[in-house]
């Protein structure tokens, strides 16, 4: 399910460590990797050439540090607006996953003011995205948490989690469903009787993946982040729908920019990297 990965590498943050953690997973090891570095436009041809050369050196250093197979990695150096170029290259290579660092700005309005690249790519690209906040420590991926509901994105997240964990004997999957009608939070056998959890668990059992189940209450974003943290999650998967009409899909979703969506809350408050599956609708 993940055969092509795009790493948007700015030379800072923990996106390289995230790629390294992913490439250690058996089902990912044969993926093709494209490392992209975007150089802001410079005044003067000489200054532009110097920046492009520095970008090439940065990407080559990343390839050397990550010990990537030269036959399975491509470097791309572009000049221009990083937000647009990341989306453009993602489409050009038909990537299955975009990995980016994120400053984890808690205020979406401040993120707009700061012109956050990851925030805009999150808005404008229909591709799955794995965001890594700059202040997080990236651990080897063993404990994966999936936020479950009845949506298509949730099913995609579950399928991707099973893809990641199916060949990992020490892996563990946490299934979390937030039920606004539940009277109390439950785990174990009681959680397994929840219809959403039961349907997901039936699929997971075919792969023999060690699974723990949780049904939470209260505010969905806060509860998902809390359960993920309490279970020392290494990677959190969450569906993120694109609710904009087709005519507006080149424009950011203002609701998300201002922090009113579940996916926006989780990606900025989770204590682990967050992988968001996407679908239109």
C-alpha cells in the first residue's frame, strides 16, 4: 500500500528520522523514496545557483545518513514556493505518502500568519500525510493507534495499520472509538462489543496482530490524544476528509485552518507522529 514515499526535507526537524523509522518496517523496505528540497527564489542568477548547489548537498547528505539504496531513491531540487511545489511533486510521482516536519503550532491563526508549509500542504494535497512535530522524539514504530469510526477514511487508516504491522511479531495495534453516547470509557472485552470496534477487530484477527481496544467518551480530539499517549503510541493514524467542493479544492479549508476539525486538533496536540489518510467527500 506504500510503494512511493515523498520526503519533503527542509534540513531541520525530525522528518528524516521518521523516514528511517518507516523504512525499518518489513512491508515498507522496498518502497521507492523521493527526497525533495525546495529553495526559495533568489535575486540574481549567481545567488540562485549557490542555493541550488547547497540544496543538492543537503539532500545527498540526507541520503548518506539514511543509508538508502541508491537504486530506490531519487533527489529533487526545485526553486519556488514550497507549499505549491510539495503538492506538485507529490502528484508528479504519484506518491502514496508525504512525510513532512511540522512546527506543531497550537494556534491555527498563528500558523496562517507564519505561513506554515506543512499546514498548507495538509490542506491542499489529497495524499496521505505523515506529520512530525519538531519537538517530538521519533521512536521505532511498534505501537500503532488507529482512531476508528464508520467513515471510509477510518477504514483506510485501519488497512494501512494492518499493512504496517502484519509482518511485525512485536507490533501492537490500539483501536480507539469515541462514542458520544457511551456512559463511561471501557477497554478489553467490553470495548470489543462496540459495533465499530468489533467490525475492525474481525479484520485484524486475520493477520494475528496483537490488538487492544478502547471506547472513549468526551471530546474526541482530547480523548484520542490521551489514549494514544497513555499507551505510548509510536504512530497515530487518523482519517481526514476533504469537505470542500471540487471548485474550492485549491483553497485552504478555513474551518481547519482555525482549528475546528478533529484532524487539525489531533495533529497539533498528539505526542507522537500522526499519519492522516485522506479522501474526498
